[in-house]
């Protein structure tokens, strides 16, 4: 076996090992990450697209990623923000209403989701990461690429808005 063949075999082995590790990571975390994506987007189809895009970005950087789950979360938040900005630029009116998938959820879940949708994107992202994903303030700041102080203020403002939301009063 020549040295070139040996390097090629080593690279193939490393690629196969990385693929196995990545597949195991996806199997272990995809359900939780999909829930986070849904809370960010409010739409099951968009949530699946968002997670798939974030996982594709993660795979491309897999060899450099030390903490995969926070990396994917940050990729989701950044991708969602990019989509949101682009959506307004590319939006075109149509006379057709899209089909919507039916998902059974409790009235409380629905009311909370509606209230979350009314929050600014930054506050929604902070609340989803802090209280749904159960990240610390420091971890949330790392995922969002902001300071801990910003996480604290956005969290406080978001919670205050939710408390005043008439749809959540009971």
C-alpha cells in the first residue's frame, strides 16, 4: 500500500467515524431541537426546514464543533433571523390560502404560542432558550451572540409582556 493509499484510507475512516458520531448526535437531539425550531417559527414545516438547514451547517463544520447542541441552536437562531429578514423583502401577495397541518395541542399551549408570537423575535428567542431549552443566562448569551445583560433584560421584558397578555389571563 502506497503512502497516498494509506492517507486516503485514513481519511475515509475519519469521514466514516465523523458520520457515525454526527448521526448519533442527530438521533439523540433532533426531537428536542425540532421543538425549539417550532417554538421559533410557529410552523411545523418551517421548523423542519430550519432544523435541517442548521444540521447541514453543523455537518459542514463538524470537525471544528466542540459542543454540537449549542452550535445547532445558534445556527437555528441565526438562520431564522436571516429568513425573517428575507421574508419581508421577498413576500408577494397571493389569493390562495396555504394548507395548514392539524396538530392537536391544549388550549393553554395554543394561547402561550399565540402570546409568544406577539413578542419581538429577540425576546421570543431568549424565552424559548431560557425556559423551554432550560439554558442558563450565560449559555443563552453564547447561543445568541449577545451579552448576559441583554439576555436578562430581554427575558424580563418578554416575561412582563406575557404577564400583561390578555390571551393568557385566567
